[in-house]
């Protein structure tokens, strides 16, 4: 464990792994693996970040032996590439999914890479240790690490990862952009992460540092001195006489004497004049990154550090509960399932790491209760009782939005209610938020017209009143299950199954068609397959590849065990399953719902990105959803590649991706997947054709491939995707919000696919006052507009509370075009010293935040064409913008 106020002089066993990692094929100080197209053989910010995190995770595993399992041995990991899947299999057991851990690392890596792309950060010398602003850069670096600790302690781990990515980018840039390596240093700077120690021997403004170099490669252009300096980049600030430039193709300052530069970002002399020192700089940057991760571990403790990086195979547990008087059975069912999960998984690897509870009724909802302590969660849940009446509908979507704000990504959220939503106007926003957070929402509805007691209802109830739930479930990859009071406790057992990290298997066709069986594929890496059917079913059968069938009769059958709860059937198939094509035939009135799920460690993560090839740091700018009119790449990260029937079998591989329309399953196209980097890392890319990006409506991603022995593999993304019509960017001030202040926000909107006439709406959760100078904008193709917003933080704002600002762009002329949403997460923080990291804390106290509906906007300009429109390529030259879709927003 690192000391809290002294430099590292000893890194422990993890240091022994570094040379092994660096000698492995690596995908530069360039942003991410996509950068290797411009500079093959370089080490990227993504590599440095992920390898440092893996080293410190291994160190944690070595020091904290797993309960009930033999301790890990360092020698088992030497001489091979360190992989998340291998670490999880060794520590938690074979087949333990590393998906959430790798997703958390992806958040940090993308936030790191974004520093080279975002207009608010890419040209700021303080954030890159450029222009000899070394003291200012160190202050920003230490400040970002402190903000990481504060956000993590407030249980806002997404925001913590964003700040951590920004801090690591600056830290790694120090070793590439300064002359620390050229001074012959063999260890990281001893004072860079410890603000109580001053930076010494800094070059002053009048000290010449470089000689002129008219070649791409400039190995001897630094003057003979022992002062610490860094290169100037671009024109702001301008380079004083005699000073070094950053250097490379895109650095305007490098054409002014003294020419050349000193950056070591890559192995390419066209980008990096000191390319010959790239590996030495990367080695020190990796060591320094390990120091930073270890420092965070010492500040947060092992449990807090594990939550920061999701170092667990377990999911979170989030409940949204209707508490009106008719909900007694449903609340009891939630309590039973929660108690079962807590008791069965306490102390084990699958114990949930985060608990969220949001009650609602009419007209209120909340407060939200969040904790990492299962006993605190159970106590809070046990205090909820069904009280009072209240007409249907209820404030369900408001409560769900609040839960999404506080639930970690890649989680399941369960909504228990018997009422339709009173706040259906939130449907589109909640849909978009589920996809931004990558959370799956399941509604358990006990809508029972025959109930004679319970809630009163309004005189006229539309038969379509539950459609908002259907829309949210479809967008999030969840489902809506209708049942009755007497069955709710049995049906709610799906909560425990979902927390076990199931994958949904694709069906062909995806919905029941009369007289046509549903088909799904079973491979040798699937276990505990469950078939769920609900609806007015008269009969069904399931058939395996050998032709063995089982009908709807309850009890044990030749293929598995069937249980029925009213109109809900659950069939748990017997392991091991026969591999191949299975069939399900359902005869029913109406349209029954069928879902097939299984446990497996072989899964995948994905995001989209825009290639940024004509700048000083080529790479891929990440998006959550593709934008109409922009060239887009699909990036896939396969998890669980080590899962093989026999250890000697070749690795599974995926060859192409199929895009299908949702919900009916029409194939829109298939695109080959190309490996990026070493095969064992599981990184794949596909270039999406413009015809696919013009698709209206949601689409699913299905990966097709083979396992090590040639049998077919088929995996589907848990949530559908959609092409958004415009690019909407929203950014806030650096650092955190302070009570009693007004924070400026920046908004940018751009169209790349044609004319757009848009209304802009804003909201804040909780209800802080928000003003804006932009309410309507009309854009032509390749045109942008900018706006300013001001968020007023009241004096009474609670410290460490999360604020979500949402901007929605709605097309005024095409009602069928879905709105585009930008989400900005901010954290309120009380005044603390800004020159040091917060002291270590070992508390796991729960957090209780009271939140109410929020919408406050004052429009300062009349509707019409927005001021600030810019014709031309709207990508470059923007002011203060963070992509809505990134999940990178708001520092």
C-alpha cells in the first residue's frame, strides 16, 4: 500500500511485470489503439492506462487472497501478457466474467483519450504539460486525482473514472512532452503526484532550451543543461525565442526557429522528433501510472478502489418500488428477493457491490438510497410499507430516472408497480438515459382488473397506458412482465437470475409468428439456459438438435424443469446442453413473449467512434451511438476469450457483425470484423457503411463466429442502438460545483446529414435553476450553432450530491424523428484545500439524497435561427464541448 504523503521508492511485485508487458505486442502516447494506423508499434494512452490498472489489480489480488480459494502466485503471471480475463479466472474462479471491470477500464481509457480531442482540453497546455507550464500542470493533475477520490467516495464512479482518465492523460504526457527522459532519469518524477513537494530546477522564460533542427528526427536538439522544460505547441501561448517545440506535422510552432521538437508520443518521426526515446518515455509513464493507481488505492482502501474499477464479477442491485396501498404483495416480493440475494451471496464473489432503492407514489418520488453495505440496504428496504391510496397513474418514470442517475453502468434495474406512468412525457429521455448508462430495465407489473381492493383509478384508463414501459424496456434490452399478486413472489425470482450476469440469446424470428418455430443456437460455452414465456399461451414445446421435445407440462421433463405461475412459464434446461440449433413453438392468443437467457463468460462490449486522422494525435473519438452523416467505426471488445472447452483449444473468434432492425429482426446488413492488436485482447473493429447509418429506428448488433473447434458462436448486444440525427455536445466547468455559485455550461449542436429545425429543452435533476440563451435552432447540412447555459447551485445544495443536466433537441417538422439527448453529470463539493488529495477514509456509510421533479428554464432569446451558426465543417474549432453520447461528460 502506498504512503499517503511520501513518494514511492518501491513498487513491490507488480514492478516485475512491466517489462513483460512492454515486450508484448502493443497497440502512444497517442490516444488509443486506432492510433496505430498512423504509428505502428507505438504505446498508446489506452495501453498505459489499462496495463497500469491490471498491474495494481494483480497487486491487490496478491495481497488479499480470495476467500475459499488458494492465493495467487506472482510466478504464474510472469512471461505472458497480463489479461483481465486471466486475472478474474485465477482470483474469482474459472468462468468469472470480467465484463464490468473491462467496461470500467474502458471508461477511464476513453476519458484519457478524449483529452486529445475535446475542444475544452486538447489545446490547453496545463492539461498536457506543454509550454513549460509544469507547475500549473502538476496542480491540475493533483486536482483531478483529488476529484477522483471525492467522486468515488460519493459513489459516483462514472464521474470518478472521467476525472481519473483526465489525470492519467496529463501524467503520461509529462514523460513524453518534457525532457525528463533526456535528462537521463530512470524513475518517475519523485514529486509529481505529491503536492507538498515543489518542482525544482525548472527552466525559466529567459533560458534557451533547444537548438534548430530542420529534420523530422531531432536526437540532439536539446541544449546541454540540467533544467526541466517542455515543448510549446501551436500558437497559444506563442513560443519565446530559444524554446523547444512539441514538434511534428501539425505543430505550427515547430516551423519557427528553433525548429523541430522534443515529443516522444510515438515511434513515427513525422509525429515525434524524439521518437527514438518513445519506449523509455512509455516505460516511465507506465511506472508513474501504477503509482497513481496505487495512490488511489491507498486513499480509497481496497474496497473503495475495487468499486472504482468494478473489480468484481457481480452486478449491482437496484429496485424502484411503487409504495401505494395496493402494493403490499409486490413490496414483500422485492424484500424476499433482496434478502435471498444478500444471504446467498454475502462474502462471495457474486455479492452485489452497490445497492440502489427509489420509492415512488403520487405525486412524489424518492428519496434515492444508495449504499455498498447490504445490511444498510436491507434495513432501508424493510422500512418501506404500502401506505395510502392515490389514483393511477403514478410517478414511475421520474423514480426510474433517479435510479438511473445513481445506478452503475451495465446494471439491472427492477421496477415493481401496478400502475401506469403519470409522467409519460419522460419516456424518450429515460430511453436515452438507459442506453447512455447501458442499464437494463425490467418492469414487474401486477395489473389486475379484478382486484377489488387497493388503489382507486381514474374514470378513463387507456388500454395503451403501459406503452411507455414497453418503450423503455425495448430500448434498454429489458422486458415488461404482467402477473398477479399471488404469483409475484415466484415471478420475482428473475431478479436473482439477472444479478447472476445472464446474456440474452438471439431468436429467429425475434417475435412469435403463428405456425413458425423460434430458433436459437446453443454453443459449448453456455450454461444454465432458461426459457421464459408469458402471455395467453395454450401450448408450447421446446426441441433440441437431436429431436427430443418437451411440452408445457409442469415438473421435470427430458430437457429441463418447467414451472408455471399464471400466464408466466419458466423452463430451466438441464446442463450440459446439446450444442446446435434449438426450436421453440408457441401457440397462444395475442402475441406471447419469449426470452432465452444463459450464463457465459464469453460476451462483448462495444462503442462507436469517429476516426480523427488529420491532427497531431490521430485516434478514434468515442461515441455511444452513431450520428447520421458521420463516418463511423464500431469497436468491439470480446470478454471471456479464455473460456474454452479444453485449455489447449484455439481461442474463439468472431468474424462479422450482423445489424438487425428492432423489434422485427429484418437484417439490415453484415460487416466483417477486423482484429486490432493481439488476438488475445479481443479488440475488433468494423467500418459501418453509410447506408446502415441512414437506418430509421433502432437496430441490434449480433456477433457471429466460431469457437476453438469450429462450432458456431452467436452473441447479441444486450441493448439496441439507434442513429441519432444530430450531434449534441454539452460541457461544464472544470472541477466540481460549489454551493451558492453559478456555473457556466456550453452547448453545441451540429447537423451532418441535412437541414434540421429543432426545439431545445433543458432540465436539471435535482431542481436547480437553469437559464439558457438558446431555445430553437435551424441548421443546414454541415452547420453548427453554440449556446450558453447558466446553472445556479443553491446555498442549500448538499455536498457530494450528483446533478444531472439534460438538453433535448426535438425536430419541429418530423414527429417520427426521435429526439437527441445530451446528459451532463456534475458533482457538488464543499470547499476543500485544492492542493492536496483528501485523506484516507474507510467508511461505507450509505448516501441518502432527496430529489424532486425538476424543470426550470428561462429563455433569453426569441425563437428563430440561432445566433452563432457556422457554415462549413462543424467538427473543428468548437468552443467548450463534450459529447453527449460519450459518457465522458463534465469535468
